[in-house]
């Protein structure tokens, strides 16, 4: 088995995949793509990623892109420990948490979006903070609804680490960097802290990556 991950240390989508690989205890080769230098726009990277994004993962020479697809494939190929529950309803709840973050938060603070907003740093920051606040409030409410259905535990969905945590932790990292007030989201804070305390999350942290900026 050969795993090669094209990544960037501060990319939250890359952070997710690193976290998943660490949970699965899968060794991989890390190849950085420097987003600040625009390496994602080069022909070499575009040949791997049609969108020009990271992460890109090669598994025995076969390519898969987009963090949701990568993590779901990893869960299919290497099912132990599972990142998605086997129960259909539980699986749907985890997927809903994943999508709130993956579709409703992270893309709206991507470099491509920020560039379209113009060069004003304060405007960019307030935009990103707005969608982080909106998204985290949605996650908090969704977790509260899940509690009413009997879902209880220290993580985002119950007492087992799932894909929901793998998406939540990098997003909380982004929210903290932006200075978002997290106190209105006690369930979110508790789940993120529990997930971040795991060895897998620690290994995936941006500052611990080979390409991390000083």
C-alpha cells in the first residue's frame, strides 16, 4: 500500500484528511503545495486536481480529490476504526454535521473567495467570521437536536470519534484564528476539545506539518 498526500499545512481540507489518516493509522508521504506561492495554479498540480485545490490523495497510484470523497473512500478501504456509523440514521446525522461545515462554512473562506472580495484585509476577515459564526451556530443547534434523539457523548456525535469531529476540529482552528467568540457554542467547544485531545488530532495539527511556516 502506497499513500501520497498533496497538502498544505494551513488548509483546513488537508487538515481533515491528515486527521483521518492518523485515526486509521495509515502512513503516507506528504508533498506540500504552497498555496501562498500559488503552486496550486501550476499545470503540474492542475493535472492532479482539476479545481486546483488541495488535498489530493494517491492510493497505490490511483487519485482521489475533495476531502469528503477522500475520507469516505478511506472509510470504505480501511474500515477500522470506522469514521461513519453503520446505522443509517446515525450515519445521516454525521453526514449532516459534515455538510454544514464542508458546504456552509469552509468554502466561503477559501482563498479564491477571499480574492474576489478585494484586497481589504478587514473586509475579508469580517466576511469569514460571519460565515464561521453562522455555521457554528448551526452545528450547535444540530447537536442539540441530536441530543433530543438520544445521541449523547463527548464527541460531535455520541461517544465515538466520527467524520463529524474530523471536520469540526479544523474549522474550529480557523474560527479561533479569526477571533470568533466561541462561548455561545458549548456543545461545539466540548466536542472539539475531546477530539483535539486524541493522538490522531495532535499528529494532524497544522503547526506539526513539515511545511509549516515559522
